């Protein structure tokens, strides 16, 4: 018997497969269509999905509530209809060669069940004996991120209930209708009488240095004195003891800020930080205005600079010696140039300083006993001069 070469067997098999596939392709295909409605109301349900298993093909119900899936060969299928808020429906389907059939679905509404949500607090409940009935907290990060706050603590506090400012050009707070002079301002247990920079546009509080901000708008403890409106208690953080030295520099809309911090040298337990801020727009715009000859060479825009620092010594466990300080200066100098084309003249000069130094001893011998002894020196001074000569050309044309 003569053997048939293997290559001929392969060619014959390939020809049979091609012929069978072509025959299948030439068979007419069927399809399925229909409407999807609400079983209770009869309204159409656009957006529902219809899938044909096991092919994986599907479609979405149109605005008129109808769907259509075509080009389905003969066979057994399962239709699955899903829509959020309704129970899923399935239906078997037998399609003959070239058959097109209609299958409607009426879905039943079904509530959506979700896992229970547990809400927990991250702070201990305040006891009924606590007199602080109106304590509002503000995170330092919020003071930097809130839109319109200009990275200023007092402007960020204006977003709290019952707190507003006198106008958009000042950070002086009006709490529940009381005046700004009735507010107590405290930094590290030291009262600050003039907590403003740039003539109250901004505050002396540097949000990059703050650990805690509390605004008490009523029911204040006795240690805050007899203020009628509110008490703003700001606590500055300690320096980073994990590194010997670290520095940062950033700029906001109004000022640039530089900070250096770290642990104390010579293996002295403790930390430090030093900060300096200054306006920079006056350094840029000032030379431009003076170059135009509108104002004298000594002209300066309203500006401020401040320097703050904090040293923390830890002589023993539970004991701290804290030294802190602030030096703040605000100034402006405006005078019309001698060669000005207008006969009017105006001059204003101001220098305001705000300084304090504090020394505090903290002793915590146990969890129930805490002692604080604070001493401070504070000074705020100001020197202002103003002069003007305004002429109306309509009255004195010869001038």
C-alpha cells in the first residue's frame, strides 16, 4: 500500500477547516431586541445594560427604553439585565438559524444595601464641668491653605462661625459683635497687645511655627482675665530635635519667610528655631516708582519685617526652660518729589515696633501635676509724621 505524504494530509485538513468556517459564516444570523421598563410604573429605564452570555456581548438601553443586539448565530444564550437600584433579571434564550426575536423586561426596584458606617471621635469628650463652652480649633495647615487667608492666622480665623473682620483690608477680628480691643491675644502664655503687621493687614503669627491655635469665644477660664469678647491662645512649636540643622525658605503673596531649626549643639538636650520674615514687593516696586520721579528718593511702600525665636532646654525629665522672643518693625515713608508737575504735596512717615522676650519654666512631676512660671518683657512703640498741601487748580490756576 502506498503511503500518503504527511504534507498532503495537512493540506487536506486545512481545506476542510476553511470550508467549514466559510459555511458557518454563510449561515444567516439572528438577533434579540425589546424594551426595559419599571415593573411598578411602566416607565422606560434608559441606561440599563443587557448582556448576552456566554458571548460577553452587550448593549445599553436607549432613551426610548429599547435595546437591540444583532449578528447572533443560532444557539442557547442567557440574557442578563442590570440597572442600579433594580433587581437583576436573567432569561434563557434559544435562537434558531436567522431568527430575530423580541424579549421585554420589567425590572423590580430594589434598595441598595451598603456596609454600616462607623463614626468615631479622635478627641476625648469634654466633661460637663469644663467651662470652655465655645472653644474653636484651627489647624496651622488650614491657615496656610485657606483661599483668601494670605497664609495669615487672623484672616483664617474669619472663616469660623461668629468671627468677622472690620473690613477686607484688616485682620482685626470682631467676635460675636464685640470690638477688636476686647480680644485677648496670647503667644506661649504671654499677652501680645499689638499682634499685627503691615498696619493690621496681617498678623505677627507665623503659621509655619505654630503647633496649636485655640479661639475661646465664651466661658473662658480665669487665667485669661476679664476680656469681654474672646481669647486667642497660640502655642509655638518646638524645634526639630531629629537633625542638628535644617532650613526652609518660602514666599507668600505678601512676604518671604526663612526658618532654621534643629537640636542644640554640644549634646545639650533641647532644640531651637529662628525665623525671619519681610515684605518683598516694596523692594521691587519702590525703585520703579522713584525712577518715574513721582516721589522722593526716600520713598518706601508700607513694609514690615519680624524676627522670632524659641530655645528649649531640657535639664531633667519633665522639666523645660523655654526662652522666646519677637522683634517686629513696620514702616513707610511717602513724600512728593520736588520736581513733580502737580503743585500738591503730601508726606507721611511712620515707624512702629513691637518687641517681647519671655522666659518660662515648665515642671511636670506627674501626670496630674503641672507647674508653669512665666516672665516676660513687652514693648510697643510708634512714631508718625504727616503733612500735606493740596491745591485745587480750578481755584488757584496761577500756582
